[in-house]
């Protein structure tokens, strides 16, 4: 197994852990719509023996994922001295892809920092305050949009690497990621509309 293959597998494993956490984060946050269960969940989750180990795992996986992606991209750029003359599909310029990844990384870091300043006794009020701001809501929606695009692209690439390229699988990925995105943005949109 080559170093590039090891880096791709490492990036995939770290990305899978982050995706599982994202799904857990979205499902647990949907308790926002069920009265006080949101605060009850976060009182348990914010205990030191859960919150800090989970945050450490997320940050470690994020670091591994980003580091592997940078190394893979660097190797790919070194291997391909001349760009493609013709693309089979819609082509997004590399500079725009890089910018979107930087913005996604900033969004994740800012969201983590923001979560550290939550009132642990009333997380619901903190969330209501955040998303009553148009600027924060738009920033959050933009970050989630970039995240959804990244997930769709990544999952389709993983399937193609495994030799799975049927349209049915692509439709399943698009649908699943879209539902995840809708679940994640449901709270900020709801709070913003109600404020």
C-alpha cells in the first residue's frame, strides 16, 4: 500500500467519524422542537466526562482529515503538471474549491468556539439569541450549504473509489445529505422566522 493510499484511507476514516458526529449533532439538536428536552440533553452532554472527550475526538479527526487532504492535494498537483483540457461534467475552478474548504474550516472552528460560550443551564436561550441575528443566521446557513456540498462530493468520490457509480446510489447520497442539511438548518431558520 502506497503512502497516498494510506492518506486517502486515513482521510476517509476521519471524515466518516466526523459525518457520524454530524448526524448525531443534527438528531440531538432536533430536540429543540420538543420543549425542555433540548436543555435536558445538553445538561447531560455538557458534563465534563462527555463534552471534552467528544470535542477532543472531533478536533483530532478534523486535524487528520484536513492534513491528509492537504497532502493528497499537494501530491496530485505535483503529479499533474498540465490541467485537463476538457471536463466531462460541470467544472468548479480549483481556487473556488480551495476557498470553499477554507470557509468550511472557519465555519466549523467558529461554531465550536461559539458552543464553548453557551450558558450550560439554558442552551436553548443561547441558541435563540444567536439565531435572532441575521448575520449569524446567514453565516450559519452559508456554512451548512458548503458542508452539504462537501459531503455530497466526498461521498460520491468514496463510492466511485469503491467502484460503485450507479445513479441509484448517487440519488441516495443526494437525498440523505439534503435531509441532513435541512435538519441542521431547521433550528436557525425557525428561530430567525420567529424573532
